């Protein structure tokens, strides 16, 4: 799935494009930066696709979750894992809490937050 296809789906789902400089992590917003795509699903859940040169060995796909003021992130190169959660969230098939619980559990289970 290309960034262009994802952006089309985001817009269809009511997401708005913001500038990286004005991003305040508002729900249902996204921005592009250096070939990457950053999606703010809610104030507590975001999805990121980073270009290979920016992945720093943590994975090209990152899901960030915040619960009780503490944040966790899970990086992966496993596209089906990432896109399965992103698309299910966009379609309303998976809820914010469910994904946050999963990401925090997996990040805590893995020493460096990658799978």
C-alpha cells in the first residue's frame, strides 16, 4: 500500500492534513515528512511509516500508544502487522483501547520495543 493510497483512505475517513510545524497531535490528522507518513488516530494512538533511512533499525512501521500519561512505541518491519491494525482502526473494526493495550503489552514484552 502506498502513502498516496493511505492518504486517500484517511481523507475518506475524515482525516485532515496538517503541517509538521503545526501538528499538535489532534485526532484524525496526518502529515508527511521526508517521505514518511504520520497519522494521529486519537490523542493517544498514532501510526507512523518512516523511510528506510530514518528507521534507525527500529522498523519502518511504528505504532505509538499513550495510557495514563506514559507512552510506548512498537516498531516493526512486518507490514501485515502494522497495516492490519491501521486499517482495522480506520474501519472501526478495532478500538483505540484494544490497540493501545496490545502495543503497550508487546512493547513491554520486548526489551527495545521492536518486533
